C-alpha cells in the first residue's frame, strides 16, 4: 500500500460524496486537499454573484482545480437529476468549462 494515498480524499457519487482512503470504493476518484478545501468553501458560501466572480478569478490561476470542480458538479447533477439543471447551464455560460464541455 502506498502511504501517499492516505494524503488524498476520494469522491464517490453513488456513496454521496467525499470518502477517506479506508472507505473508498471501486468507483471513487482521487481528490487532492486543495480541491476538497474549495468544495467545502463552496458548500458553506452564501450564493452571491460577487463572491462567485471573485472565486472564478482566483481559480483562473488553477485550471486543474476549476476543471475538477466543474466535472464533480456535472457528475452530481447528472447522477441525481433526470434533467439538466439551470445552474449547470449557468456555470457553462459563466466560463466554468473544460476542454471536454466546450465542444459539446
């Protein structure tokens, strides 16, 4: 067992969220601490357009984190909802796109 894996969290949408190394399942994908911290911030943050703009500007420096958060959000929406959520459309229009979603 690689001791460094214990430094990561894992995302399992069927299990409902973020798991530790011991609890991860076969469908889990690895998340680093920075991504988990930003997700925690987003969950606690009141929805205000100015704060979203500031966060988006801060994340311009980290395309990896921005793409990871978008993909996680998109997977959750698609898993739990039988329709496309307007907020996902908003994120796409707001510029929270990955290379995969720009062409679709």
